[in-house]
């Protein structure tokens, strides 16, 4: 078990009971448990540790021409789940905005860049589902800039 996986297990235990929470906060300090998710994740290994999900599967049950796309989509889904700390957005709750990074291109690979983040309530428009929605504008901006390569690879597949 690596450092990130251990930290994730400790964070999970922290949620189990008041007694365990108190003991862990005494041992490790409250700051350990209040560190923002955008500061805890640096790369793919951290995302897997945060979600407990394995590395990208081979998708051998799919036709070979579709495998690459689903491997890249898997990375985007895991990234979103990690930054949402396991919470999946509810597409039917019109009271909660769902945030997404927005990208722009100039027609070539070097022109793929983060543009902004946007949000949508319970409108029925493409891209407003729950699987890839983020809980806040800050999280959408972080994934859209810090992990732009993951989105780019998926959108190009």
C-alpha cells in the first residue's frame, strides 16, 4: 500500500464513528482531514487512491476499435469521481448546479486549451448529465487546467 492509499483509508476511517474521528484527529491533527481535494490530487495515482478504483481496464469485451475511447473515458470518469469525493451529481435536483470545464480549440492539437468553467441546473442539454459533473466551479477549473491532458485524450479519441 502506498502513501496515498494509506491516507485515503485513514480518511475513510475518519468517517466511521465519532470515537475514531476524535482519535485520528488527535493523532494526525484536524488539518489532515480538512485539506481540500484540489490540493490532495496531483495525478492519476492520486485519483485511483481517492476512488479505490483500479488502473484502466483493457475493455477486451468491446470491439477493438472502441477500446481506446472507453479507456480514455474511464480516466475522465475516475477523475470526476475523485474530485467529487465519491459523490455523483443528481441530474434531477434542480437546486444544485453541476459544473463542467469548457475547452476551446483553434483547429490544431496545440490550440486545445481550458477556456472557462460553466454550470447547468436541471436543463436537459447535452453535457449536463451527472457522470462528468463537478460539485463546484473551483473543481471544474482545477480539472480543466491541471488535468487537461486527460480530457484532451478522451475528446480526441
